[in-house]
């Protein structure tokens, strides 16, 4: 059984065990969401997958790419523009940093995903990969919140390989990864390392990296983000 077949079988099992009617996921126009949607479409009937295109001061190219993926996979999709809601939140909240504003976008999107999932009796399918989760490159209770994570044990480079086997559009596969939190933002620029370098370190192939400072940076990110991968700490009465 191939990796693709194993993940497809796993998705089907999770949805069945939960007594759920399907899955809801965010379609960002990026690689991870496209691969997640493609796997869900093969695991379930296409009408049991809803891709939500959640605009929030988004780039037009991302909207076009998300629609391209939905059309290619022939899954149901719905566009919800959160730009106005996001602007109202910023208006009533104290001025925040660029990061806190970007995280607010991610959390608004996740709130809407769960709204639809609750209404339709579906599971929320997260799209984060192992590279992001290990380095903490996700928003806690934003894109880090989900019911199932089909790509959670795959490095970014593995997700890219899987995308090719799923026959996803080359434009999506070769697109620069971005969380879309602010204009011009890219994953690799924010991480300060390419995914190829990162995955070599995470998979124990550090000998391929000639920069000790990069290895140290990745290890520091893993340690500093440990709280993101944990459930809330609970005080225990002795």
C-alpha cells in the first residue's frame, strides 16, 4: 500500500469513527491545502468535502489558485470574505504588532471553519505538515486547530512529492509557500531557511547542512514552540 493509499484509508476511517458526514477545510490556494483536499476527495465522495475560501485582505492570485484547486478536484467550495470583520476587530482592539494581527486572521478563519463544520456535522480537516508543526510555524488555535491532520506526519518535501502523485496543477506545486498573513509574506523568508534545508535537519540529515547556525536555529525553534504542540497545562491537586 502506498503512502497516498494509507492516508486516504486513514481519513475515511476517522470520518466514519466520528459518525461525521464529511470534512470542511480551508482552501488557501497553497500546496498543503490542495493536497489535503485531494486526499479527502479520494477518501470520501466529493460532495462530502467542502473547501472554504476564506478571504481576509487576501491576494487575488490566492483566490484564483484556490478556485483552480476546487475546480480540478470537483469538490464543493464556498467563498467567505472576512475582510470587513477583520477590519472591525482591528478597530475595536488596541493596536497590535504585525504578528498579532496576522494571527488574528488565522484564528478568524478557524472560527469560521468550525462554524461550518458544526452546522454541517463535519470534521475540520487541518492542512499543517510536520515541518511546520515541529518548528511551531503555525498559529495556536488558528491553523493549528483541527480535528484531523492528514499531513501532520509528512515533511514539506514529502507533501510536494505527494502532490505530484495526485496530479495537482504545476502552478500549485511550484508556488512559493505562504501563510498569507500579510502582503509579500513567504514561509521560507519568515523561517529564515528553505524547506529543503529544514527537512534535512528534521529528518536527521544535518550533515548535508554546512551552516551550524541554521541547525542551532531550527533546534531553538523546536524547543521554543513545544507549548504549541501540548494540550493546556492543568494544575493537579496533590
